[in-house]
C-alpha cells in the first residue's frame, strides 16, 4: 500500500465509531431489513445484515480502494440516494484491522468469505452462507498503536450513539444493538425508544421537526439534524432553533439529492445546501406558524 492511500484511509477509519458507522451504512445501502451490531470492544465488533449481499466474484472488489457499486459516473452523484459513494470504507478498514467479510448475494446459491489483514488477503473462498452480509472487524488498529492508544474511553458508547442515530433515521429497519432491539415503528416511536423522550411534532414540506420547548432535565439534551437520513452538523440551523427557544430537537430535512452536497469530507457529516437561505426561511416560517399564537 502506498502512503497516499494510507493517509486517505486514516481519514475514514478515524475512530471505531466512524468504522461502525460506515458498516451500518453499507447494510442500509444493501436494503437490509434487519441490522445487528455486536460490540465486543472498540477493537472487536461485527455488523450483520440480511441485505442483498455481495456476489462471490466481487468480494475482492469490495475491499479495493475507490471501488463502489453505487455510482458509475459523476452525474450519479446528483441522484444519489445511498449513504456510500466513495468506495473507500471497506478498503480503509481492511488496512487497519483483520477484516472478515462473509456474504451471499441473493441471486447466488453459495456464499463467500474474504479475509484481509493489514491490507493483505489471507483467505478468499466460497462458503455456505445463509444470506446477507456479515462484517467482522478484529483487532482494529493492530498496526497503528498510536491510533489505538488515542481511542476514547467512552468509545463504546460513541459507537452505540452513532448506530442509534442511524436507527432514528431508518425506522423502517429493525436494529439490534448489543442486547437492545428496535422493532419497525413510527418515527415518533423509534425516537422515543432510542432517546427515552417524547417530542412534539411539526411538519412542513421538506421539514419534519420533533421538538421540546422545555428541557426535561433528563439525561443529555437531544439536538440532532438529519439531511436525507444523514446525521449532519449545521451551525446556522442550530442557531435559528435556539433563537426560537427550541431546547431539544430532532430535525429531518428531505431534499432532492441534487440540492445538497455531502461530498465535502470523507466522513460525509458536512452538508452544503444549494440554497441555505431557503432552508432557513422555511424553518423560520414553520417555527413562527406553529409554536406561537399570532394575534389576528
Ligand atoms: P461505498 O459504500 O462507498 O460503495 P464501501 O467501501 O463502503 O464503499 O463498500 C464497497 C462496496 O462493497 C459497496 O459499493 C458494495 O457494493 C459492497 N458492500 C459493502 N458492504 C456491503 C453490505 N453490507 N451488503 C452488500 N454490499 C456491500
Ligand atoms: Mg460504504
């Protein structure tokens, strides 16, 4: 592996929580109806899905850099509905761990396994496999001790939080996170199960806002923004919500893919709106219309 490839990979596999996020996103992209995440430790964990699987002869491709089945050309970026598109995650993870990828493509009779440790393929063979894909990450950062040392003491909790965020955004998918199961439910119910809190709901066109105008004092303050099911950070939106005395919130924004750009950073947690002022204007009017009594 060359240096550039390792540096790029380092930006994706920055932490165990970013690794688990990539894996769960892949399961969702594969249209899984159940995603199971078992976290033994921040360095040993697995993600099991019942999605469409990977054809046997494509297993080596899946762990190659810049190899994605999700887009074919740059125009596809404008209609992107999947979480993944850069084709870097599995490759990056395979450089820094022993990665065991087992899968059976739904149109094939037999499954397969590929094992890659530190970028070197240890095994690649057909195996009988039920269906879907299982990715086991073993000994993450075994070859980068500095990074291993820098992993946070609450990393296991962070990993769970990252998966819970994806569970909130995908209420139609069953999630099992260690010993907790989230069944298919309404968005309101899924949010309640994950956060333990009930919210008020306001909707307008492309905006769905679950909110509380009073902080209930329990656990942490919930403040989440999703754009097209992706958890994102937006200072402008956070400021506007604060101005309107929204103490806790989960805001979902749904846009045509061509109106938003996530291809800003490898972690895809930044979003650029083509028309941010339109987003803010609509949000403002939603807040004004619904939260305050306007005198006639
Ligand atoms: P990307 O998600 O950007 O395409 P990844 O490195 O995360 O890149 O995955 C590479 C490819 O491996 C994907 O494009 C997909 O074809 C395949 N793949 C990875 N994980 C799964 C999964 N859980 N189910 C089905 N296919 C998968
Ligand atoms: Mg991916």
